């Protein structure tokens, strides 16, 4: 009957923050704590990276001290992250040849997520992205990784191959993407070895749960 459809439960958490470098780790921990309370540990690693990128973009492109808000929303197999600020200047992907200061962070974001975008709000704008929570199992994780690597090949100027050559190309892209992410974490003051250790822990935990 119309109006009586059963829908997935939607959980929402609103986290206001001040756009300062010292606030980013606190915001990241708050988001992780919320995901664990909801019972979505598989999304923690990606969410940490994306929260950092979204918050850092506000600091770099809107200005330190800006009042902003992170919204974390979980529905079924999708996790949505939104950062709202008071600027109405919409970011955009620029040429893949641009350097780290002119939008490479958005290229990395686009390579890691299922979808992303921007929208104007009554008081400014929001930048949002969606990732899988991993509830579909390891097969979905592998599919998502392949999709992300093919996007990364495209923005890096590589050729997306098919057949046996595709596997070789994706392996090389995986190495390059991991290297880029390590540069990204170092540029933001994080320890790349710590990031690798945490990624390994997430992988092992998922493997044990499978």
C-alpha cells in the first residue's frame, strides 16, 4: 500500500567544529566513535581519511577559524559524509596535471568514494560524499577497490585496460595510489607508518570476520 513501504533505518549525527588544524583529529575521533556506536566498523578507515580531507579543505579554501559542521548519516549499506560551511564558492575537479595545492585532494576523494558532489545551502555550501559500509561483504570491497583504481587511472592519465592487462594495470595503480595517500597523510602531519599499521589492522579484522 502506498505510504507504507519499509525503508532502511537512517541514523544521523551532527558535529559542529571550528576549522582549525588542531580540531581535525578531534573531529575524526568523534566520527569514528559514532560509527562504532552504530556498529559500522568496516567504514572507519575510509571515513577517517574523508573526514580529514573534507575538514582540511575548509581550512585551506575557506579559512582558519571558520565555523563548519560535519554531518554523518548512515542508511543501509551507504554512509554519507557532509561538511557545511558559510562560503558559497563551489570546489571543482581541475586538470589531473595540477599540483596538490590546486585540487588533487578532490581527485583522491573522487577515487575513494562511490559518489560525491557539492550543493548550495541557505547559508553557504555543502560538500558531500558516499561510501559503502562494507555490509555487502568482501566481494563488494574488491569491486569498490577496482572501481576506485580505474577512476584513479583515468585522472592520472593512464589507460584503462581489459583482460589480463587490466589486472597488471590495476596493480600498478594500487601502488601509485597508496604512495599518493602516504604523501597526503605526511603533508597533513600524520605518521605514514601509523596509517599503514591501521590499514593492516582493518584488513585483518575484516578477514577474520569474513
